[in-house]
C-alpha cells in the first residue's frame, strides 16, 4: 500500500490543527482565569467585613457603658 501525501494537504492539516490547538489553549486559559477570579473574594468584601467588625466592637462598647 503506497500512501503519498501532497505537501499542500500536509500544510492544510497542520494549519487547521494549530488553529484548533490555539483556540483550545486560549479558551482554557480564559476559563481558568475566570474561575480564579470567582473563587477569590473581592476587595470590597474585605472592606465590608472590617467595617462590620468595627461596628460590632462599637456596639459592644456602648452596651457595656
């Protein structure tokens, strides 16, 4: 069985494979970045948490007076 591939066919297959691989890689990278961003709480949450703790401390001080 003699199997010959034309150089144009090989280049076409290589271009399509590279394009699909690049698409997969960039899509996976973007999804990983989004997942990390969603797992980490935002800065605003930390600020609100600190403000809540400060308010609770002030309430306890007022109750003790």
